[in-house]
C-alpha cells in the first residue's frame, strides 16, 4: 500500500493553498537534482496521446482546472 493514502489524507485536511504549496515544495528536489527528473518521467510519465484541436497539434490532451480562465 505505500505512503500515498496517508499523505492524501493529510493534504486533504489542509486548506487548498497550503496543500498546494507543500506539494510543490516537496517536488522541488526533482527539479534541482539532474538525474531525478528523467527518473520521475520514466516512472510516472504519461504516454503520448497526440490530439489536434483548432488546427494545432498537441502531444497529449489538454485539461484546465475549473476557474483557471478567470
């Protein structure tokens, strides 16, 4: 079972902005240590699912969170 269920439970008890900040802070080392980012992509990267929309080509479908356009 791994640590995700416990981390999820803890993060969901926090205000959204606080949980977001903590999650970004926890992921920072993956951006700073050169070999960690490719490893993370290899383990969890999404396979390409090309899509065309409005004459533009995208590697994967695009999704926006509710309210992101405001």
